[in-house]
């Protein structure tokens, strides 16, 4: 089973590349944001618990998010693999995900991180803000805060997977196809070395 964590700062191209990876490797997309919204909309037990916390302005605890991910894994027992988007964001979440996957007799194959410099990210996001109208992509100071938040919070997650020999940084500058080729090469090498 191929299980990927796709990482990168806002504007690195994760959305574009994850769509291509899903199509190429026949993966199930696990976006924690999407899962959370679906659980709340479907008024599941976990969704109701999450909504209660979110309505109070609180973060949904890791164990609730892990429970939702487990439900999604169980809903796709014949999947060829999963691509994790927006999770894990902390070392504790990475450990919890490893524990969950171990119980399912699988593991993370590779963490792929799209690496793009801050000034390029800002330019991309400002351009996206003009095209999409997204308010969070139109204010440079907000963009810089988001990039800083990513950098400070996710560095331990990178180190966590690097310690397991599962981290690969990918140059996120170039054509969409060239970046995709680099991602596929890293995946193919990971699968071949197993």
C-alpha cells in the first residue's frame, strides 16, 4: 500500500500535485479539512463532537481527528493507498498516525515536501489572490504569517519523518509536469527500496 504525506507551505502547489498523484497512483485523498466538514455535515458522533468544540473556538483534539481518519481508512478497505493532505501537522499527530497505520498493518511510505522560497510563495499567493478573490491570499502580511506558521510548526514533522528515512524534499519551482516527474521519481524509488 502506498501512503504519502504531501507537505509544503501555502502556495507550494500541493493541491495541483496531489490531484496528479491521486490520478497516477490511484490513491484516496484524505484531507483533514474535508473529512472534518463531511463528519459535521453528516452529524456523525465524531462530527457532532468536533462541531461543539469548533463552535467554542477550540481546536479539534488529535484523537478526534485520528478517529475520523480511521473511519475514512475503514471506508476504503481495497484502496491502493492514501495521500494525506493537511495532516499530520505536529510530531504528536505524526506519531498517532503511525500508531493507527500500524494497527491497520501499513505505514507511511514517504513524506514528500514541496520546497519553495518565501518570496516566490508570496508572489504566487498574491497572484492567486487576484485570480481567486481569496482574502487570505491578498494581504502580504497575512501570507507571511501563514508561511511562518507553517515553517515553525511543521519543522518537527519533517525531522520526525527524516529520522525514519521517509522524508524527501522536492524542488517546487519549475513546470507543473517537471515537479510531478520529480515527485513520481521519489515515489518510485521509495517503492523499489521496500
